[in-house]
C-alpha cells in the first residue's frame, strides 16, 4: 500500500503550490488522480513507459486497451502525433479545450504501452482549469483513463476515486464533482466517413456541422452480441457495470412500461428486490400502475440530458447489492446526449431488452 495524499483544490482557481507539487510527482513517474470536466482521470507521464504501466496495474486494465493522451497546448499535441489533418485543426478550434478526443497517428516518442501497440493515439485537451494547469506544470502529456477500477462506472467525484484507489496512487486532487459526468466523445477522422468510436458530450450533429460532412457512429456501438463488440477497443470490454443485475430496456415508452409490468411481477414472485432507474415522469407512471409501488432511482427530467448525464455514474455507483437484486433502466430519446447516455446504460447492462 502507498501513502495517498489527498488535496482539496478550488476548481476555478486552484492553489499553484499544490499543483506544482502534483506536477513534480508526475515528473517522478508517480500516479496523480485529477478532475476533468467529463470524469476524473488517473494520470501519469504519457511518455514514461514505467509510469504508464503503473496505471494499467492500479486499474487492473487489460493491456490491449489503449490510453488517451491529455495535452494543455497545440504545440504539445504536435510533439506526440506524426500527422495533423486539417479536419483536426478545424475541430480543435471549436471544441478544445473540451470533451472531444481525436484519434491521430502517433509519433515515435509515444511508448507502445500507451496505444496497446496501435499506431494511432487518442488526444484530448480537457477544459478543467486543474487538469490544464497540472499538464502545463508537468511539461508533458498525461496518460489519463477514467479513475475507476476497470469495468466499473467512471469516477465523477474524488470520493469515487478514493473508493477505488486509496493506497494505490500517490496523489488525489479533489475539486468536487465533474460538471459533465460522462467521458469525452472519441472521433476517428481517418475512416470515411469519420466515425464516432465512443459517443459522448459532443453530439454527432455538432461534429457534422463543423466538419461540413456526414459523421457516423461506428456500427459496433449498437452491438448486440459480444463478437460484434470486439471490433473497437472503446467497447470491447465490459464497462459501467454496477454491483447488481441491470436490465436496460431500449425503445419506446409503451413497450418499456409493458415490459416493466411483466418483469416486476415475475421478479417479485421470485422474491427478488427490484428498483427502477428512470426519469421523474416515468417514475410517476410506474408508481401509479405497479403494485406495490416500486422504489425508483430518479435520473432527472426525461429530456434534461445534461442533468441525467451528470447524475448517471453517481447513481450507478450508489446501487447497493445489500438492498436490491435487480435494477431496471429506461432508455432516452437517442438524439445528442441522449444517445451517449443510452450507450453507457447498454454497456453497463447485464441484459438488454430491445423494443421495436
Ligand atoms: O473524458 C475522457 O475521455 C476521460 C477523461 C479522464 O479525460 N478519459 C477516459 O479514458 O475516458 P478511458 O481510458 O477510460 O477511455 C478511453 C477510451 C477507451 O475505451 C479506449 O479503448 C479508447 O478510448 N481508445 C484510446 N485510444 C484509442 C485509439 N488509439 N483507438 C481507438 N480507441 C482508443
Ligand atoms: Mg474508462
């Protein structure tokens, strides 16, 4: 066990002394958990093979799952990529710093362990002042996957990171909750058309507007079987999985309610404890049609996607296997952020029911 130092920092105006201390730790090859606007990241010097290896060990992450490099400037980006397409430049102007990860071709200085042997490298410039300053003070790009044990919901607060990594990392910078709450959109510009490898806070429609061309979701994102999901690293592995059975019902409201009624009855008959992970509107309906009225975990108002995204991982982490056996989750209108929320519920589910 390591000694883990926890520092509370102001998210907007972080104490320079603390960030310099954390940056020194990065330069010494240590692990520092830091906040970003999407989720918390577990960071190490992306150019130091040994430091990056520590991330894989701490997270128990499969070695063939590549990491994203986090930068604080364009010049830092140019050092780690070997090609800088014009399209990337256009996107960067609009979306950086922010929740967009762009896939580049990697340069030689990036160790293979970062990319799991691929010649491509995901790069993002986070918008959080603490993250940006930490990278800048470290003077090196940071490898930073989400700060959760592999497979679990991502950490959106320092408390989550403490739960998973106390004694396993050197420093945790606590700047409160991540404002967005789900991880960055990942875009591959080298395919034709450009493809989203992980849907996130920046919707497809916005990318299309800036690029002036069609963008597609990678077909594997809708994977219904394990084999289909093997195609890209961002969805190959189980992720977002809570500690109980999670049933995700994907489709229209009427079909959702019909399935809920059927499943609720059947599970209660088996003596199972069931809860629903739903919007405020659906909770109201379920409480009026089901007997006994069920316990509902409220995600937000059904079209308030920013709030639902912000709450999602916190709610998944709060599900307590001592109190519930099965959680049944609703899907959202699959547009913009709604699509990205559905993706995470689908990935986290132990079972998905598709409604026509
Ligand atoms: O918002 C985020 O992106 C957060 C914060 C901390 O910045 N980071 C994050 O990293 O979500 P991670 O490692 O948890 O997720 C990165 C995803 C993984 O699913 C990985 O497979 C995929 O990005 N990925 C990384 N490099 C890739 C590459 N070269 N090609 C395709 N997918 C890649
Ligand atoms: Mg992750």
